[in-house]
C-alpha cells in the first residue's frame, strides 16, 4: 500500500441502525466508506445516501492486520444487521 486504500458501498441499515460518534444512531439507506492507511489503521465513515455529511462509525478508527477489505465486508454485515452497529474489530496483533 503506497497511500490509502478505500472501499465504498451502499447498505440498508437493519433495525436499530448504525451508531455514529457525532449524531448517535442513523438508519435507512446508508453509504459506508472504509479507508485503510499505511499506518495500519482503518477508518469507517457512514452517511445517509446522497447526503453531504459523513459521520464516524463508533469504534473507528481500528487497527487492521492486513485485511482491511474483510473489515469493510464485516462492517457492511454489521450495519445490515443493525442493533446500533459499530466498527468491527481488527483481530489480534
């Protein structure tokens, strides 16, 4: 990785939505953006689809250990499940 790698997908939040640091739980059609940087962190941001504001998914940033794309997939699954979803863990060091 020479810079930041990024993944972005639309996701429908399940009952109870996704928990954010800035505004609490958000629900409905969302966009998840996951950014992995060379310093070993992965950041998860969510927004209402087609909105301008991005919010930090609670628990972000997290360390990653070589599998940031898998963490993006895990975050999508968590948001689909709802229950005030937070950023998935990065596993053991």
